């Protein structure tokens, strides 16, 4: 049995001619750094997300770190984030010398749990060792976090709220699109993301134009009025013009691809919901389906994944160990049992193939193999 997802070229066939034309234009103009395509893409992304400013950069991790730099986060500060996510979310906090404070997740949505955030805030304030400064919420697997609950908490405690929309770009909460929540959002254009380029890339999205101006300076070594004036310490994190040209084409196709992701996810859920725990999308939210993540009994996960692999169906586990138990964060003293929902999810989740070019026949066949493997 063969599946369309094995032929990676299929995903890009429809866009190949237009992408090649964009790359040729960049080659002919030889504006490889900060060419006109970069600014054009930033404007198109801002229009799509409904924000006033977008600052593109080298990758999603850098976009988060630059936001923290612009906010002056450093030693003595505490920034709260979920433990069940990729390390980059907490890594940027630690790299600034600040204290990551891990928060448990809602077991249904995998997003940061607002109730546990309140509890962790109370604990940090009562201990008095670190100053609470911010919250990073992750739109995990494509589903926007519960910003209707998070925004009032951040406002009450005087915290900035950073949306990690690396997986969520294209999702919605009500009429607001991912990338428009909090004081600023970061996103990634890594190839596996819903809107991906052909390498690394990222962006900061915000309605705070002053913050955007600082981040534009930071991404180019803290540049001031000209190339060799440096008004602050920064880094080197620019989206190259070729990636911008690719993303211009892919952004135009993005609405259609999102519709196809809804089709694929709906096909999986309608077939699998009687056999296993399928993803939960609360009313009023739209997932961009960066991953289609199900849950299986922990003791059977490896067996099920092995059986699917034998049939030619790749699966993945995002994430097999929560951050509070990672060796890199051992200095924080996390131990098993601290964040039970995150730990349980790490033992049970498994993601199935997901992209907008999977056919209905592929989805039906994969679902059938999953059900067979569960028996």
C-alpha cells in the first residue's frame, strides 16, 4: 500500500512555477538581504493576521527571544510557560537569564491551563525570589490558546503576554486570527509548519509599533540611524529574500490549504472518534492543524506506532518528555508528578500524517490501519 504523503513533491507541484519565478526575480535583482520581497511579505502577513506590524527574522526561536530582549527580560524575572511544548518556548527565557516557571496544560486542548497559571503566579509572588514579568502561551498543534482567559490574568498581574504561534498561524479564536494576541506574537516558517518556507524563517507580529521598531533594530545588531550606528545590543536574525519570495507565493495559497487541513482533520475524527481520543477543538476556535494528535493507552503506544510503521504510515510523538523533566532544566528542581496533565499527555499522544494534500482515500486507509492496530 502506498500513500500520497510519501511523495513530498506533490505538496509543492501546484506552486512550483510561481515559486521559481519569484526566486528568479530575486536572483536577477541580486537583493539577497532585505530585498523588496521581505517588506512586501511583512505587509501581507500583517494584513492577514490583522496586526499593524510584522518583523520577519531568521527563525521562530529568534522571534521569541527578540521579544524578550525588547521587553528587557533578564535575571531576577520570572516568565511563565507551558511544560508540554517544544524546548524553544522555555529556552529563550533561560537564555535571557530569567526564570522559566512551568505551568500545566488543559488535558483536552493541550494549551496552557489558566487555573494552574493563577496558582503558579501566587506561588512565585509568595516566595518573593523572582519578579513575575510575562507569560508565553503556545498555540499547540495549531489550536490557539484560551486568550479570553489569559488576557485578563496578564492584565490583572501586570504581565506581558507573548503568543507563541509557531504552530498556530492560520488558527482563529472568534474573529481574531492567531498572531494577533497579547502584546506580541512570534511565529515560525520552518518547513513543517502550516505556513512553511524552504528553510528557516520566522516573524514577530504586534500592534505595538514602538516594540516593532525596537525589534527591527535588535535583528540587525542593534542598528540605529545607519548601518554602523548601534544603539543597543542585538543579534543577526534576518529572513533572507529568497525565503520571503517563497512565502509570498505560499501565503496566497494558504487559505485554500487551511480549508484542506480542516477536511483532513474532519476525515480522521469522524472515523477515529469511536476508537480513540481525537483532538478537541472548543466552540469558537479554529485549529490550523499543524499536527493531528490523538491519544492512545501509554502501554500500547510503541506497539501501535510500530504496527503503523510496518504498514508504511509514519507517526510522531510531540513531546515524549515535558520540559520540567528535561535534563536542560534540572536546575529548576522539577520532578515527576509536578505537572500531571503534561506528564500524562507525554506518555499518550501520537500524531498522524497531516498536510493539505492528503486525499480522502489516504485518510480512510490510514484511519483503518489505526483502528486495526488498536485491537
